[in-house]
């Protein structure tokens, strides 16, 4: 019978989640599936049933960051959110929203600032970045919608104040329809500039 801790979690799953969190924070691996598979192999737990869900890993990442540097992480997170606000200001024409680890509080030194921006075409965002004198790298991101349909969105990776920023471009009418989070299967949490400022206050 699988042992469970006081919170009702299977101990092997908890160990894998903790090791995966350590790998994510220290090695900069952003893919949760890769991190938990690597963690399970290190711990000799290859059984599928022992692998934690992504939401469990995110909680473990948060706990790891709190345990190993609460004050320094709080300062880092505040700085990352300030950078996010500044980048959102630069791209204000495209109604930017902050998403991901910087918003959720699980960002580390390897985490970019993730933005969702909204435009008639990705080219409009490219023109704005050029006007700002910012060099960028084009990427594509596959994201699921509420109807379990996967769409591909263009994005632009650039540096702002020496911090990596990734701006994924959505059609304007998708501003009220957030894609599904791979972490918990729910619509991604998005925050406008006012909400981000509130986090800093």
C-alpha cells in the first residue's frame, strides 16, 4: 500500500515533485514533463503512477523558492514584475497581459517575462519592436483552447532591461478567451498592468 503524508499525498509522488522542482529552479528546465521524468529516473521511480501532476510540481516549485531564499526570491519577483510593467508599457497598443511564472510567483532566474498581446497580425508587433530598436527572435507556441483544440500562435522573444521577454500574439477577439494552462487544465490566469501594479503594492 502506498504511504501517504499528513496532507494525504503519496510520498513517492511528493518526492518526485520536490526533485522536479529542484531541477526546474536550478537547471532552468521549463518543461514540467521533462523535469518530472528526469526526477523520477534519478529517484528510481519509473512507475507511471508515481509521477505527480503538473499542478503538484508547481506547488513544489513555489515551496522550494520559499524555502531556499524567501527574501531574495521576493525581491527578484518584484523586480521581474517591474520589468513586466515596463515591457507592457512599451507594447501598450496591443493590450498586453502578464501570464506565467512571473505572475504566479514561481519565476526563477531562468524565467522569461511572458506576455500575451493582441493584434490584427503579428507583423504589427514586429513593426513596434523595430520602432523601439529592439532585436527579437520569432517563435511559435502551440496552445489549447477551451474546446480542446490546439492552435499555433506567433511570438517574439527579446530582451528588455537585460531581462528576457516573450510576447505571444493573439487575435484581438481572443482577449477574453485565455488558452488552457498546461499546469492545471484551466484557462490561463492573465493580468493587465493595473493588476500587476497591485501585486507590487
